[in-house]
C-alpha cells in the first residue's frame, strides 16, 4: 500500500511539472524549403564573326586538249598542299535543340605543287591556290554548349597555273578562278559565354577548267590544258557571337 501511494504521488508530481518544462522550451520555428535549381541551356542563336586557320590539299590533274576542249592525252597529276587562314561571319537560329544558319568565309591560301609534264618534258606543270571563299548553309544539333553541325553550299577558288622549264617561268594563265560546291561539318564548343571554338572539315568539288598557256617570251600559245581536281581542308575556328543569351530551361 505504501508503494502504491508513493507511485501515485510521483505521477501527480510529473503531471504538474510537465507544463512548466514545456513553457520553458523555445518556440518551434519553420523555414522555407530551399529553392529548386533550374538548369540553364546555351542558346546558339545570333550573329557571329571569327577567325580560322588550317591546312588544305588538292589533287590537280592536267589533260592536254584541243582549242575546242577535245581530249588529247593526260599530261600528269600532282598534289598541292599548304596553309590557309582567314575569317568567317554568319547567323544562327536555334529551335529547341536544332540549329540552322548561313555563313560566308574568305581565306588566304598558300597551296602549291608541281609535276613534270608527260607531254612536254622537261617542262614542269605547277599549280597554286592563292585564296578561297565558301558560301554555305548549316544544319546542326546542340548538346547545350556543344554543337554538331553539317554544311553545304558554293565554293570559289583563286587558282594560278604555270609552266616552268629549268626553274624559269615559261608560260602562265591568269584569271584562273573556278566555282564549285562545298560540303563539310564540324563540332563547336562554347568555353565562355559568347565565345566558342570549333574544328571543321570541308571538301570542295571544283569544276574542270580549260586553261590556255601563253609563252611569255613570244606571246604565242604554248598549250591548252583541262585542269581538274578537288580540295580538302581542315581548319580550327574561333567565333564571337552576339545575341542568344544563356536562358533558363524548365
């Protein structure tokens, strides 16, 4: 009985003390949930300008032809190669992850090569490319700050073709500029907002051109050749873009 009375007294004491202890506790506070982080997407839209530099090669073949263009015989082939550098400008528009655009490129070039003429040895046939231009459309797919793109359009090259004998220029052809088509592609990365770097490959389909060579000493026609061959080029490009800021992606 004594133990029962002591236990009852303890429970009553705890019941009286509980409200006092609760009153001494600090009030419970509530905090807002952390804001949800929204990822951002890079927008490739806008006007851009840039510079490029790289290396190119051509496979040049000369065929002896008549004045009317009739084939006579093969005069030989050679590879020209060298550096190129220049600038480009264009406009891109991004729709979801797809990117379309247009671009104009102009490069100085120093491609050159030669071979001994098969029809007029020991004369040497020499080919040089001094400049090129590309006018292309683009279609690409963006992976945020990375862009994979393909391009196609028109190409024009400034060619110079000469005939030498013993290292001395014997005959030359002026104004040997030729048009053709261009296809290519590249991958571009934005490393800071509005700046990007790309690696690009292009193949130029250059039209055949019938060229008349005039002897510099006598002014007479030395030969008529049909010159043909395509161009391959690889360039590294750096672009600066206006417009199309980084935007939130929901």
